[in-house]
C-alpha cells in the first residue's frame, strides 16, 4: 500500500475586547493582539505484508516534512510591560520506519516482535509557552515490543512487553496555561518500560470473566527542575535549580488494573460489573507525594439488551450505575508553586478534578 497526504493549516490567533464594564454602551472592534500561524504537513508512506507458511512479516515506512511558522503580537506581556512578539519558524524532516514479525505456533497461538522509530513535532503551545524559554525540539522514540497470544473458543490470553526509549520527550510540567491546557517541556533522556496482560474466560455459556493489567516504569534520567524565587511583591528575583538522578514522569500511573464479570441472562442481554484500579499519579516530575493523586478504585454496573422491533434492524437499550460504591476520587490535576526569598521554603498549590460520585446513565442505540 502506497499513500500520502499534504495538509496546510492557516489561522489567526487573536483577542477581542467585546465588553468593558465602565463603558457599557460602547463597542470595541479592535483586536488587542493578533498573530497568524501556518503549518504545512507532507507525508508519504509504504506498507507491505508478506506471509510465508507460519510467518507473517510487516514493514511500514513513512517520511514526513513539516514547516511551521507563526508571527505577530501575543496576549502575554514581558517584564518591561510591552506585549510579547511571536516570531518562530521550524522546518522538520522525519523518517519513521517500523517492522515486525509474527510466528504462528498453531491455530490457537502466536508470538510476535516489532521495532519502530518515531519522531513527532512540537505543537503550538510548545513554541509559544515553553517554560524554560527554549526553542522546543521534536521528540524521538524507539519502541521495542514483543508478545504472545493464545485463543480458543472459551479462553483468550495475551501479553505484551515494551520498551519506549525517548530522546527529548515532551512531558507535562505539572502546570497549565490560562485556558487549562498542560504546559510541556523537553527532557533529554527518558523511558517507559512495561508489560500489558489481558485475559478472558467463558467459564459458562452465561458467565464470562475478563481482566487486564498494565504494569510500567515511567522515568526521566537526570531531570533538572527550576523553581522561581520571588520577593514579597511577587517579583521574580532568581531561580532554584533542583537535580534528580531518576524521577517519575508526571501523570503516568505505574499500575492500572481492571476486572470485568459479565452475566448473560438471555441471548441478547448482558449485565457487567466492571472495576478499575489506578496507582498513585504524580502531578509534576519530582516524585513528590505531597504533589500527587492518591491511588483510587471505582466500580460500575452496566446492562445492555438488544432486540429488533418497529422495522428497525437493531435496538440497544443501555443502562449503567457508575461508581456504585460512591468512591470519592480524582483522576487528574495540576500544581504550581514558588519560593519566597524572605521565607526560604517552597510553597506549592495543588488543584484536582474530582469525579462524580454514584451516577446513572441510560442510552438507546438505533440501527436501521
């Protein structure tokens, strides 16, 4: 398979004062900041599969050429009170190869392995809001995977091990911008290594059990943190630099488990009890427990009944009771802080997104 695409994105980024309280009857049409951006993205790829007896080989080659530029005034102000002027240009060329092989041991099982090299460009906010005032670099990754699958009429097992080795990975800093989007920065050396397991077992024609597990280590090597030092007027007077030999990547849980019990009272009626566990997640890249999200577990009860009526091909009636044990938990958040020169201690402020307690949902799917 040979294919490709060319896309060009052109857009203005601006702010307008549409209402001012002290001038209630006056309209404001001028843009108080305006910058434009153009992104050109060209790619071409070649994919091929080759099967020989018990072997299946895959090859995927992709070339990308990206040209990205932006210029004009921004909504941020510099220390001297003037409005920041944007003027960035980036010209990137990527070659992303991937190849793999699968060996079919028998009709029920196979093993596979693959290698991929991938590169990805920064996004707009990385150019505009880089916390270290450095021009962002594209992130590059080597992905090595291997796995085993086994499938019969009532048992399905799978395991996959992987190593994702990064160069200049763009990671969340733990802070967000003024519209709630995470701010990112490059780190020179990092990795994500783990194992994924999934299994399902039809214990009885009316009872199915399934479970998944994702166990991983997500680390940054030689991470350098910059913490602003402020005077009593909240003016920046310096930076404290903290160095960590090995630390955990923000927003990366090391353990995610799920469990699903499904009962089939009738041929087209299913009732499922689904539970999920997520281990501790750190809000920033310092592995500080005081800036983290506690591990949490929640359980949902779901039901689906399917039938045909009124000339419709299929009708699905769905109902669910989510978080049936009324767990109080959060799944994400952000943090920021500083050191006041007069105090000498670090202040930090954590913000969390709490999830709903017990809640209900009903749905109807119609297929013609």
